[in-house]
């Protein structure tokens, strides 16, 4: 799966006093998209947690390019940029129609119950292919 797509409808509760999507909600939108993507890859996050492994976002670099408003339909695209033994870097783009309104680079790692990084499970790594590969 090279590009995962996930749609979000903007609700009134997502907006601020100015009637535009509150900036922190973009992080929620891209999180929902990543969760859906991981689930569609067949990764059972509950089973991982039962084994003592969880996904953790280590860093997000975000750029707000335009605003979204109440009732806009947004499309979030997620692609893998890079993968190593313990790190997964994804690019996420939020679009309203053809217009890119938000971009983010997300670095995620797997952690054990003690809070230490662990290698990405082999069955997950096998399903992840960087876009440029």
C-alpha cells in the first residue's frame, strides 16, 4: 500500500471562534488516518499492546498552509518516507479538493512497557514500503 487515503468531515465542534478548524485538530485528523492505515495493513494494535509493544509518535513537523472550515470534506494521504529497524517516518498531506492545506512529517517508533524503543516487528516491516523504493 503506497498511499493510504482517509476522509474526514469537518464538524462544528472542530472549529474555533473564527469558524475555522482549530490548529490542534489537524493532529487528530492525521492520527485517525494513521490508525486507519495501520488497521488496514492488518496490524492489530491491541494484540501488540498485549505483547508489551505500542506505537509512539516521537516527532511531528507540521506546516499549516490554508484553513479548513465547517462542513469541508478533507482527504488525508499517508505515505511511508523512510523505515529503519526502530523508526518509521511518514509524510501526511491534508487536502480540501485539490488544495493542500496541511502537511506533516511524523516520526513514530515502537516502545516496550518500560518505555524503551524496540525493533519494529518483522511482520509489520514487511508490509511497509517507502514511497521512493
